């Protein structure tokens, strides 16, 4: 009897994205203590003893920077923290101590009448933020900060919309010390919402939900055509809603999915590309989306539940389009699924470990139905996670596992905390100088008020910025500059921000710097460039989804129910046509004229409207008839493998 394929916990590997120092001895315990302390502090403040928001954000940033300086080397080859790392930790702590000592006075003076000490500690705060984010995400964001910070001092020498009076040095530095700079909406989102959801993800993994989700995907789709690739759709969407990170998603289920795809005939770059594509979609899957979704809710001033509901349609279409691409590619290349007797049984998996989904169900109910604030919903989900884990020995979260999960959650939050603080600096300067509004005016003028041209330009900017910035920082900056321009041309605020958020997420698979692709290519042992190119190709239909919901807000579940249903149906058919045109296969390998008909049909079906939908459907039927009436051709093209 063939042994069934079932994934164990030790096969899942580490989800850690940062290249951390290997610490030993006392340093190991110090770092763990800081990480666990960060988790305890957030749970206590958010759940039991609230404090002044700015003090809370300052402590949130302090924990993150201390962990960054202890764990992430400032230069290659530094095995242990150097004197420079310890000095930065002391400076980070000194800044927060100064804030707490003279909190009320500092708050009143920020950006108005700073003292000499305000300037000294303001410069130190900027130093530790920039250095920590350089270590975490590279030079792109620090360089952008440098350019933007220079703008207030050179406005007199710039032409056109960029021209204006220069600002005093003291005012600019002091402004960053307040609630409109480093401690503004981006880091508020990280501290209030994102951290607890990252922590929840670590607890869920500790209870074995990662193993359960992979086995669930194998049971549901492993036997289908191109089965292992379709498994990645299920596992990435389910796990992604708990992790909120594309690269982390790749590292968790890609370590299983990629070898399985290769075992049934997928070439290494294709396997890596599919995993990167499906993992990236995890950030747009409710109820727990990427960190930028919480930021979007804060910027728009609407409940997070409204953002999560609006994301349901785009998320469905993204993964439906992924399914079409995988299915049609597998059909053309003759790729089959895994043997049934090697796969776990769905009933047995649900009976044994289905209770592990209880925390996500509770989270979904509390956010969507009970309208509870996201951080309180996350706190209750943490309690439920610990509770249900006790039902079986294999999933039980004992004290040591809980402490491990606290530490792991804190480590994963370093990037988000530091980059949101850095993004706050950029957003602060845009706000102080009015540069964000000027950029919006310039874009509207440049595109001559053409909405489609502005959408395309916004997409390019979001993808280009995202090649060097994490998703949250990318979204925070473009939301300040591009969203006003889109809204000015008539796009609904939620649609405009969702459009930008969507492409900020997709930048994870856009070369040259594509974090999800890097992770997938390393697991697949494939060329990063070929993997990235193939990932963009497989996500081709997904790249059109944001245009669909801008021109058809019904896809954001806004409007009468019949219109929403029709839009989702025609959108699904549109993604099918586009996938068939890109892959070159519908019922059989497609000729170039057939692919051209399918391509036109896809654009017509994607464009909302009865006339365009009817024409698109007619062309789809025509393509089907063309294939039916044409002489048979070989269904398998081994070269595609």
C-alpha cells in the first residue's frame, strides 16, 4: 500500500525573511526577552491598560529598532553586535526616555517652537529610523527619505509646481518628532493593528495550522490536472490571510508546493513563478490582509471591515484568474495531478484538525459581523487559538511554544514597524510642504485628465516604487500622492486606494527586486529573472483586476446584488479569455487568430456594461466554435514543460 503524502511540521521550514545573526549565550536570551517583552507590552496596552497613543507608538518603534540592531548586522560578516549596534540601542532608548520625561511640552512644541534638545533628539530619532530601515530593506527607502527631506530646503531654487519658500531646519526636524511625522498614521497602523495580526499568525503556526492548510490543499486539489500548482492557490490564500506577507507565504508552503509541482513535470522557473504569484495574492485576501490594508482604513477613516468586504471581489478574481492560468497551462503541457492513493483524505483531515480553523472563523465573525475593532478581534482570536490548541497533544501550545510564538511574532514585525516609521517621514514632508497635492495636480495635467492614462501611470509608479520598498511603505507614499489625483478624476476613494494597494502588493512579483520571486526562485533553484518573468506572465489576468473594479465598483461589492453578481460572472469569463489568450489554449491549443479573438473578448468582458459584455460573450462563443470546428491538434506540447 502506497504511503499517503502528508506534511509534517518540521517540513514547513522557517518563515523568517530576515537574515539574522546567530546569537549564542547571554545574547540569545537577551534578544528573546526583548521579543517576548514586545508581545507582552502590546497585549497589555491594547487589551487592558491603554496609554497615550504617541507613547505607545514610541515604545513600539523602540522594541523594533532594538531587535533590528541586535539581530540584523550593519555590514556583512558582523557575527555579533558591534559597539556601533550597542550605541544605536542606547540612542534609541534615550530618545524614548526624553519623550516620556517631557511628553506634554514636546507634543506642544513639535513643528512649531522646538528647543535645542528637541532638535538633538529629533536628529537622533531620524538617525535610528533610517539606519534600522536600511538594515531591514536596503538603501532604496533611505535614499528616498534623503531626497524628500532635502526638498523643504531647496524649494526656492526649483521651478513650476515645486517652487516655494524654504523651511527652517529646526521646524522640519521638529515636525518629524510629532504625530504628523514619524509617529503618524503609518506607524500607528503597525502598532495598533498589524503587530497583533502578525503575532496571531505566529500563534497559528505554532498550533500547526500551516501543516493543516497544506494537507487540506493536497486533499482538495492534489489529484486535479496540474494538481500541486492548484494546491498552492488554496494554501497561499488561506495561509496568506494569516501571515500578510508574500515572502513569508512563499517560504511556508512553497517549501512543499514547489517540489511537488516539479515532481509532476513543472519546470523549476514555472513552479517558482506559480508559487510567487499565488503567495502574493495572500495580501489581498480578507479577513487579514497585508499591513497596508489597515493603513488604508485609517487614511479613509472607515471601519476595517468595510475594506475587507470590498477586497472579497478582487481577491476572488485574482485567484480565479490564477486557476485559469494554471489549468490551461497544465492542459497544454499535459501535466497531471498526484496519484489519489498518495494524497491525504479530506474527511480525515477535517475530522482530525478542522478545529484549527476556529480562530480564523472567530476573527472573521468579530470583524465582519460583530463590527469589533480589528485589534480586539485579534486579541480574542489569540485566546481562541490557545484554547483550541489544547484539544490535541500535537497542536497544544504550552508555555514554551507560547513564548516562542511571541518571540517569532516580534521578529516578523521588525520590517513593518521600521518601514512604517520611515514612510511616516516621507508622508510628513509631503504634508508639511504640500508636495503630495502638487504631484497629484502634475499627474492630472500630464495625463490631460484621461482616467485610463492616469490609472496606467499610477500602476507604473506603484510597481516601480515597490521594487525597492516594502508593500506598506510603497502604499503609504503613493496613497499620499496618487490617490488624490485619482479621486479628482472621479474614482471613488475606496476604489482609488484599493487600486493602489493592489499594485503595491503585486510589486512583490515585479522584477528587478521582487521579494516573493526571490524566495520562490531560491526554493525552486531557478533563475530569478526567468522566474520573475514567468510570474508576471501567470499573473497577467490579475494585473487587469484593479482596472475592472475602478470602472465597475460592483466588484468591490458596492451596488445592487444582481449587478454585483453579473459583474463577478463577466469578470470571471474575462479572466478566462485572457488566460486562454496568454497560454494559447482553451479547449485545445489555440491558433494566433483564436488567441486574438480571445484577447479582444477578455477586454470587452472586463469592461463593465451590457453592450461590451454581450459582445465579449459572443466573441468567446465564436472562439469556442472555431476550436470545435478546427481539425484536432496534439493536446500536449512537451516544450512547455
